[in-house]
């Protein structure tokens, strides 16, 4: 009897996403502090679980997921945290990166018109990756966006925002971000910020 194929969700690992074999999944989680992953019997179920996020998935399902950590885990303070925010009144987006331990501002971009929060979080993550590589800093980067992590993994944004004359600069930035991901083999660990246990990510704009 042919062995049933499994699909593996990596919520927290070197590269996060859905993998169709254990070997690729193992590369992302083996010896990775705080890795969180689980196997599924269908790709559809795995993709749904990934976009729910491991905290939400765990609460909604009577199941367990694999982890090389526990609920008492703390964030790595020697790291970069990134986030984005959209002003619902002005319809403007901006993003920033801060040093996790002190919240010292490392970079801030915007405001930009005609962009979504997902776009901002993606651009913030790529900006952080490029900056750490340029400065040759071997520290992880935190984001609270599984969408941004997925876009980085796929090296392509999947925004439904349409290009206009107003947001032309945003689509130029998106194109540059995608090209950077394609042309660079970064080693920075991308980690999911555990908001339920740690509170808002240090790069949060405080507008909730």
C-alpha cells in the first residue's frame, strides 16, 4: 500500500510555511530554538492551519503541535522587530524596525498612500533582512505577520491592492523587495512574535 503523503506546517522556524515532505520541514526546525510545526494529511488543511497561526489553531482544535520550546519561552532580546500600521483616516501606511531589547528605532519609512498593512509588514520584513545582511549582523528578526512571512518565503507579494498613480512608489518598493529576495541567500532567522504570551511586538505603532 502506498504511503499517504503528508504536508508539514512550520509556524516558527528558519523558513515558515507549508512543506510537502519531512526533509524540507526538518531543515527549518531542527536545532531551531522555539520551532513550532505539525503534519497534516492534506495541503488544504495545512494551508488553513498555517494562515490561522499556531496560537489560534491550537485554541480551535483539540490537538497538539510539535515544539522545541514551551509556553515559558521568552523572546530573544538581541534581535530586530518589525511592524507596520495603517491610518484608517488618512489611508496612509508606514513601517518601522526597532531593536527588540530597547525599542531603539532602527529604521522608519512612510507614510505611503494606497498601501495595505500586509504590504507594509512585508516591506518591513524585507527591509530588515537586507539591513541585517548589509551590516553583517547575525541576529534574528521578529514579525507578528504570518502573511509577511509567507510572502517572503515565496519571494513574492500577493496583495490585492491595485496600482494607481497615487501608490506608484509602493509598487516600485514591492518590485525591489521581490528582486532582493530572489537575488540574495540570507541566513537571518525569521521568527514569529508570540503576541498572546509576550504582548505587542516592540515595533508596534500603538494605534490599536
